[in-house]
C-alpha cells in the first residue's frame, strides 16, 4: 500500500537519484592511453632494432584495441546516462557531459582511419621492413605512427578529464531536475540566440533544435510516469472492489 501512495513523479526526482559510476571507466581509458605513451617512449629510445620493429606492430594492435574498448565504454556510458540522467530529468547535464564522450570517440575513429591510410601508403610503395624500425628519419613508419597516436591521446585525454570533473561535481550536488527548474520552461531560445555574441545568420529551426529535443525527452518521461500512474489506479480500483465485496 505504501508503494501505491508514493508520488509518481517522485520516482524520477533527485530524491531517488544515485550517483553515476562512470568515472572509473573513463579513468581506465586514460590509464590505457598513458600506458601506451610510456611504452612508446621506452621502445623508441631502445637501441635494439628488433625491439623497435615490434613496437610498430604493437602500436597498431594497441590502437585497434583501444578503439574497441572506447566503443564498448561509450555505449555503456550512454546507457548509464539514460538510466541516471535522462530518467531523472537531468537533460541539460546529459547534453553537457555526453559530448566529452562522443567527441573522443569520433577522434579515435578519425585517427584509426589515418593509421589505415599510413599502412596502405607504406604497403603501396613497398617500404623495406628495415625502414619501419629506423628512427633516424622523421617520416619513417614507426615515428609517424608514434606521433599520430601521441597527438590523438593529447586531444582525447583533456576531454575525458573534463567529463570526470563535470560528473564528479554533479554527483556531489545533483541540483534540481529540469522539470522542476523554472528557467527550463521560461527561457526563450530565440531571444538567447539574439543576445548571443556569435556573428552570422542562424536559421530558426537550428535555434529551436535543442528546445525540441528537451521537450521530446520530457514528453517521453511523462508518458512513462502516466503508465506508472495508470497501473496504480488499476491496483487501487481492484483493491476497492475487493473491499466492497466484503
């Protein structure tokens, strides 16, 4: 009976909010990238050509593995955001944080494509196997791949750190859900675009995209709440009929 008396919208409020446990996964990705950098430097400064040749293929396999791990973790984090943020009406927080997961994945995809292009170029020109291990030339395969991966990590790691900071602050203080925030309803996206310092013409549909997406999320939320409320009404009605029979 206590479950039936519980407020429907309260099931999605900040009172039942649980902190997002996605920081550990992002820290794991950062650890993998830093480990790749240390291994790369250790292999590059070794005097053994055989070891440096092994590094080239190790970096290729490591980059592909990192992309697969990034893809799996990105999918899991989006799922956790759906359960922890969208379901609790923290749409603004979700949109503000998820970009720091999406952009690194796109960068990883681009760099993986660059790596494939480099491999194709070296294969097309029949580069000797000894040249792969030569670190005396800036354009040698081992140097080019090492620089490409280092640049990729330098772009991705700061984005991951921003995600960790934002989620950590949000877990400490979730704040008010968007459905209870008056500024969410009273803000005018068209007026805010006019007051924006950005220069240039923006179409009206682009201005309203964000608002329409938020409204769609709210509509989906209230539909789910309506289903919960209908089930409670059916249960209360059934209990009322049972009590009247006695």
